């Protein structure tokens, strides 16, 4: 299965070697693609959402510069080319434990709240992704509450 995702992100390696097709980078790209899906679900990817995305990937997921920019660019490209979010959620399901899934959904809420306006489409996508990664309803609510508290 990991070979499928290596092929999915084929070409992700930049000439400077900062982006790779390591399993860790592929997971980061999948998570970033889901976060970007939230940011664009209201058809407006603003600077505040991009800053929140960078902060989450850097501070919460431990991705440092310059790899951070590479992963974001690859995730944008893959998210834009993807016909479904299932390719990303299935990878998350296979590799994330329940706490990591809850944290990822919490990060989605943070992206959605970043521009000061929770759009109904953002909320819909977060709920859909939470269902696809088999997040319990109590963890779904907990992730939303924690995201609001961090504002």
C-alpha cells in the first residue's frame, strides 16, 4: 500500500532533496492535503489559513523549514489533482492512532477558525473527514472544543 502512495506523490522529491518520498513525508503530505482541503472548502484560501497551516505543520507536526514549504506545495498539488479525499484518509487510517486522528481533526478546526469565520462547507468537510478516519463523536466534539480554546 505504501508503494501506491509513493507513486501517488511521485515527483515530490525536489532537486535540493528537501522533499522525499519517505513514509513520514508521505504521511505529512496526506495530512497537509486534508488540512488544505478544509482551507479551500469555502472557496477562499486566505493568508490567515496559510499561516495557521504553516504553524500547525511546524509546531504541532514538527516539520521544519525548508521541508515545510516543499510539503505544503506538494500537498497543494496533490489536493488539487485528487478526485477524492479517500486516498488521503485511507493513509491516515492505516498509520494514525486514535489520538493522532483526534489531533488532526483539531488542526482542521484551527484552520477553519483561522480566518475568523467558520463556513458551513468547512464544518461539513471536517465532519466528513472525521467520519472517514473513524473518529468517535466524543473525540470530534473534543477536537472542536480544544480548537476554540486555542483561539
